[in-house]
C-alpha cells in the first residue's frame, strides 16, 4: 500500500512537468544518463556564468569548441540524438543555470528524421526560446539552421520548409538570430559536399565544422 501511495505521489508531482514539456516519461528517462553526465562534468569544472552556451544535438556535442573558438570559453551542453523538445525539457538543468548571455543552438535534424513536421519544428523552437527568455529575457539565441546531409538528403525539402518557418520567427525578435549554413554545405551541383561528412553521411568532418565555425563567428561579431 505504501509503495502504491509513493508511486501515485510521485506521478502527481511529475504530472505538471510532463504536461508542460509534452514528453512521455519513457522519453525523459531515455536522456537522464546524458543529462546527469553533463551536470557532473560542469560541476567538476564549473564554467563562468554569463558566457556562451552551445546546445542541441550531436552536431553540437561532437564539436571541438575549444579548438574552433579558443577565446570564448564556450560551454557545450548538447546531448546526441536529441530533438528540440528534449532540450527544452532539460533547459533548466543544463542551460539556464549557467545564465548565458548567448546561446548557439542546433537541433531539428533529428526531429524531421523522426517525422515531425516543419510546423512542429517551428513550434518546438518557439517553446525553447520562450523557456529561455522567461528566466533570461536578455539572452540572445542563435539558431543554426538544419543542415543538408548525404544521409538525409531526401528530407531536404522538409528541412528547408522548417528552416523557413524558424527564420521568419527569428526575424520578429531582435534577441533571436537565424544562421544559414546551407550554401556552405552544398556543391556546385546543388547537393551536399561529400568531404563535409564522415562515413555515416550525417555527422561532420573538420571541413564541415569549418563552415559552421565561420558562420557562427560572423554571427557573433
């Protein structure tokens, strides 16, 4: 009986949070190990508050930020495989506590691959921005657009539609900025440049990260 009451009590406490994020318990639990690892790393080597946070999915997680931006002391808060809504759910634990003045964000790639529609990607990013600005109203958020890739080239039209919606949304708020990396990822034939990608055709090589680094450097000047 006590165990049942404890479970019911726990569910009651968790319910408002689940309703707010829209994520099912199994999905939240899926990322818990990654979030705990991030928290541990940042606790062991606490970053300065008021800096630059890079957040999102594996495109950010695998980025050697110290090499690309040695002067920024940027904080990497990304976890691989995540969608925008996942990052929003954990925003307090992995982003807001650092009180960043600037957030560089990349996600949406996995969202579209999971069959989320452009309108959902737009709505999810809007929810992320609102979650950040509710606590940090002056923080600037730079959205790196969903990149074209060899592995997901068939999704390019959907990606482009999602990017267009997010770009329009960003244009209405001076705290938001849309970073377009698509031209740098495509060759003269209009298709993804193979040298930009590792064997899986999705994740980036150093050459691919050069395109992102240049675009971010330009945006944050």
